[in-house]
């Protein structure tokens, strides 16, 4: 079920961290926590973060600053981020957040059931994406190792790609025409 990637929960209030951990515990995913934007960036850059729940307003490096940095670094660009805010979603925040590619913006207090549903979907989708990327890398490595892929002819045992396509017949020649004049 859960892979080795963790869900990183970032908030500068200990009680919020505890509430979010309690809400997500039933999912069975690995959870980690950070209390600042700086600490969150360090953990994200170390790798193995599959989803980030991130408070928007924190002292020092804000949640939006963390997302801005993540989107500039190739290894963190695709990590899904859910921004959390207790101050309401003004139009500027919504526009900036979604412009940075966050997956969702959630208002506090948070409904635990809705949060679990969103987290499960986003985390699982990201893990499937990572698994597909890994499979593509492995297949590309196999192709590089295969001398048949380098112009030495088709691989033995595989039919020519055109062999599976049924021959096309001329539709006009096969359709009887009648002259009604």
C-alpha cells in the first residue's frame, strides 16, 4: 500500500500539526512534520516527500515561498502541495497559489474526512506517476542495451508492426453503384 514516500505536514503551530497528524493517521501513510518553511525545504530537498501539506502564513519563509522554490527545482516540481490557511482565501492568495500549481487550498478549521479524501487521492496519484516514470526509465535503459533498437533490424520474435494492420480495401470499388438517371 503506502510506499516509502512520506507526507510532510508544515505548520508553525504545534496544535495544528497534532490535529493534522491525527486526521491523517488512519490512512496509514508515513507522516513527517516541520514547523517552518526552512525546515520544510530541507526535508523536501532530502527527498522521499510524496505530498506536502503546507501552512500559508508562517514566520520567516512562508508557504508560498516554499512552493515558489520547489517549482524551480526539478526534483521537487511535481510534488503535490495542499496549502492550508486560517485567514480566508482572498482573490490574490487564490490566484497566486493556483498560479504556482498547488493542488488545493484548504481553509482551517479542516474537515478531517475531506482532508483524508484529498490526501489519499493526491498522494496515490503522485505515487502512480513516480512508478510510471521509473518504468519509463527502465524501458529506455533496456532499449539502449538492445542492439535491435539501434537500427540493426527488428527484434527477433516480434512481428513487423505492419503485420497486425488488416489490409485496407478500396471502398468505392467494393460498393456497387447504380445509375438512377
